[in-house]
C-alpha cells in the first residue's frame, strides 16, 4: 500500500509542507511517484518518519537527525523503548495531576474551601513547564518547585531591569558581576545540565505566559548575554591578541546561540552511542570544529592561548556547557574524521 503525501500528512498530523521539507533535507525520501508526479510513501517510509518525529520530540535538531539515522548503530527498537519511557513519565505526571484535581473536587463537593496552596500546586502542574520537562526533571529543578529559588530569580530580574532602565552599558563591571551571578544561578537551577538549560531558554523565548510571569523578556536575555560576553572578552584579552578579540566579539554577537543547541545534540549523541567512531559523532565534531574556528581563528598558537585562558581563569568556566568529557569525545571523533 502506498500513501500520497497529502494522505500521509493528514494521518500523521503533519503538513504537506513539512513532508516536502523533510524530503529536501534528505530525511524522508518517498519510495515512489504517481503518474501525476505525486510523492508516494510505503511502510518503510512511514517507519522512518516515525524515527524522525521521535527524535524531534527528544529535542534533536533536524540537521543532526539525518546523521543519526545514517549511522550503522541506529536502532528503531531502542528508539521506541525511549518513547515508551517518555510516555510512562507523562502517564505518571497525568496521574498525579488527576489525583490533585480529584482532591480539589472532593473538597468543593463537601462544602470545603481548598487552601491557596492547593490551588497553586494544581496550577503549577498545568503550566507550560510540562511541555518542556518530564516529571523527574521538574523534581530536580529548584526554579519549578522551590519558592526560595523563584524569589532569588525575581530579585535578579528586578536588579537587571533596573540596570536596563538606567541604560547601564554591558561593559559596566557591576552589570557584568550581575550577569555572572545570573549565569551561575541559571546553571545551578538547571542541575548544570546543558539540555535542560537549552529547553529553559527556549521556554523563556517562546512562551508569552512565562515571560509575563517571570519578567524575563527577550531584550533582557540579550542584555545579559552582552554583559556576559564583555566580561569574558576582558578575561580573554589577557591571552589573545587584539585582532583575535575582534574576531571573538563578532562570533559572540552573531553565532553564540549556536553553541547550546550543538552541545545538547552532542550530549544526546553520547547518551545514545558513546563511541566517537560513528558517522554521527564525526559529523558533530566537524560542526564543533567549524564553530570553534569561527570563534578563535585558525592559528595554532591562538588556540593554545585560548585553552590557557580557560585553565587560568575560573570565571570563564562558570556555567560552562562544554565539559572535559565532551571535549575528549569531540577530539577523538574529529581525529577519526
């Protein structure tokens, strides 16, 4: 049985445009064409689409999915097992929310007025956090369940807001110290997990209700990032030459946001297959090296001085997403490539 692109899109809840995009990326090539030229998909195509969509739900970028699926070790049973685990987590979370709602209903039917905390607890579990994190992740995230952590963030947001209102430049030392505290707190509340940090950042960027609740606007995120970059560049300037600092400033301004997504993809790959010899690992290593080169340049001595800066300046490693084990994995993968 062959499905036309429109029917496949309808039955799997996607758009025809999305399937065309997957085709253009080489992620999902139709096995045939009708006499009229329409794309036709068979059972194997649908199975591959299942893999693509599953990997998308796990947070993998489209650019990395093709490399993963092309790797010899890619396993559909293992992928389905991961989906089952994720569904088990969602079922457990739904059961907990159902229990809370049932308790509220019981109190109301008995003529009792539930406490404010009961309403707030229920509302928390109905928020957008559930779209981005599992139950286990939320339990390890102070920002979600700890009132003291939320108060700490509220103070940070208010302090940054005051600096913004006063038009304090990113080069200001006091603002840079505040940005350093922001990053350290962010990392701590995300369990020093790059993937969770990336999803938190995406949630702040995409969810209007979260922005209104937290006060963390896109302009504030850019303001903090600029202050962090200036603080880092001041430390790098002890080791790097002025033209190299200019290159790094350009990189920070234009491509810094590519790092969290790439590091998250690398960590996902390591979790799925820790071997640096796979095709997917080598592709990621090449992306890492290209991005690193864009930041530091091609001179070997510049790269050496960059490493020396990180060895000597503890502040450069605060909240750092690229850990030593990930770097070792990338170097081995790149050497193999």
